[in-house]
C-alpha cells in the first residue's frame, strides 16, 4: 500500500527478487491497472506467468478481462434467479451494470481469489498494489459486501414471511432452505467472509505500507494504517523508501507504534532491469 509514486512497484520487485534468490518459488502479481513491472523488468508481461529469473515469475492482471468476467457472473446469477421474468427485457438491465460504481475493486477481488486458487504451488505471492484509493477499496470490499448482504438476507426473509401470510400456508424451515435467492445470498456471505478473514490473518497475509520522507506521504500512510486497522487488518511493516543520505530519519516508531520500519536509500542510478535491482539489493541488504 502507499501513495502514488512512493516506490511500491520497485520495492515489490526487489522483495520478489530477494525471495527468489533464497530459492523460494515466487510469483509477483501486478494488481495496478497502470502496470509498471514490464518496465521495471524490461519484459513483455501478461496474464500468464513469465519467468524472469530462477524461481521468479510475474503476471499482470488484465482488469478489463476481470471486469467482463465479473459482469458475466452477475448476469448468469440474475438470469438463473429470475427465469420467470421473461416479460421484462433483462438485457437492457444488464447494460446498466457496466456503469456500476465499484467494478474495478470487484474485478480485482475476483482476480485475487482466482490467483490464490491457481498458484498454490508457489512459496510466496507478492501483490504490487495500485495507489491508496483503489487499494483501500479493494481491502474494504469484503466487509462492505457483508454489510450489504446482511440487509439483503433480512429483506429476503421478510419477503418469505410475507408470502407466508398472504398464502396463509404455514411455511416451515424447509421453505427457507429451499429459497434459491436466500441460498445464493448465503453462499456470497460465506465467500466474502472468508476473504475478509483472509485479509485479517496475519500469518498468511502481510500488508506493507511504502512511504517517503515527505509530510504528505507520512500523513497518507497514517491514514492508510488507520483505515486498515478499522477493517481489522494489521500493517506488517512500514518501508521508508528513497531515504537520502543527508536526511535525519524522524522516529517513526512513535507514530507507527509496534510496526517495524525498514529504510531503503535513494539510488543514484535507475532501478530498471534485474542487474540494477540485484546491485541495489547487495548495497542495501
Ligand atoms: N529507492 C529508490 N531510489 C531511487 N529511485 C526509486 C527508488 N524507489 C523507487 N524509485 C523510482 O521512483 C519512481 C516511482 O517508483 P514506483 O513506480 O516503484 O512507485 P509506485 O509507488 O509503484 O508508483 P505508482 O503509485 O504509480 O504505482 C520510479 O521512477 C522508480 O524507479
Ligand atoms: Mg506501482
């Protein structure tokens, strides 16, 4: 996580190289729709893993593809649930979906879930995230969806109960269990709940914040940390990047309490290509 341009992509790349150098099978995933890993590694990248060195492959998420896939899932779900609504033109309604807010984060979350399933054989997955706003929406989405789903579940139960009153037929537990829409809402709740819990699991998911020494980046990092905390997500480390030799690093431990801070110096050469990144790593261990 971090403000635009602080060095998230560069540090992700360095981290990925460093892990792969210790024989850990590593996959670096660019989640930022404005990808940079292809420039950093000087390689053409795409949705399929491209090997850039021993133990290190990279993929770039094609956000448009995932948005389309997400919309297709929604469309299928609506068609299945409302088969009886042949009189109204559902296609017209689907077109509106394309303009829904929040599609990017839904698409990223779908991609994230699929990547976890597909690349289980890797020792480490490193996600190079987009700048603050979209990344925070991504992390907040499971919790937000759960709030929505809870109200929808309540509404659906009310509908079933009203139906019971109207038909004057006593519906037992069976009727609730048979309700297709109620079941689908429960499946979605389960799915978002496990994603939310995954983000909160400090053993398996490490969320890091990258920042620079300037005040704007410090303020934004504090806000990111607070927002993550509100979601019950712990910040694992703070990376203070582009530290100049002259600068006296202010004491971040007073601000970020129990979160370890690691400094990375400002390189005086471009951090492009594996050789330059390896050189930087050897100078900065
Ligand atoms: N330690 C460093 N020393 C020198 N230059 C650096 C360092 N870290 C990053 N840079 C440079 O800063 C610029 C921004 O870095 P990078 O693209 O990694 O940031 P980012 O946080 O991923 O940006 P975005 O928010 O656009 O995704 C790049 O030109 C990169 O080479
Ligand atoms: Mg980046």
